[in-house]
C-alpha cells in the first residue's frame, strides 16, 4: 500500500520540477531583456540581433559607464590624497632646509663673534 502513495508522490515531484523548470525558463526569457548582457552573449547573439539584444546592450553599457565613473571617482580620491601627502612632505622638507639654514647662520654669527 505504501508504493501507490510513493509513486503518486514521485509523479507530483516530477510535475513540480517540470513546472519549476518552465517557470525558470520563462523568468530567464523575461530577464533576457531586463538584465545586462555579458560580452560573450553579445558576441554569440550578434547574428540574430533583436530588441532584447538592444535592451541588454543598453543595460551593459549603462553598468559599464557607472562602473567607470565610480572607479574614476575612486582614483580621483586617491590622487587627491597623494597630492595632499606630497604637499605635506614638501612642507616638512622645506622646514628641514630652513632649520639647516638657521643653524648655518647661527654658526656663522658665532664664528664671527669669536673671531
């Protein structure tokens, strides 16, 4: 008696999995034009171009543009930090030079006084 129940359960699982597969395929087809395409997809489907391909290409280009802009902003921040550090080091270096010049002048004055 347990085998008819298990066979009906198995057929229910098969129907559920085939239904899930159909839903996944439908979602994938729907997402085809809603998502950014990869370069491989663009190349492979270039012979059969469609409106979905245009939408996928548009999404790809928008994402690429956004990534490029954000990376450019990050590089700008790094460059600003580098410039600030360079100016700070330049200031400290000039302070050291001025310290040496003051020491040199003081030693010159001491030598003139002692002579």
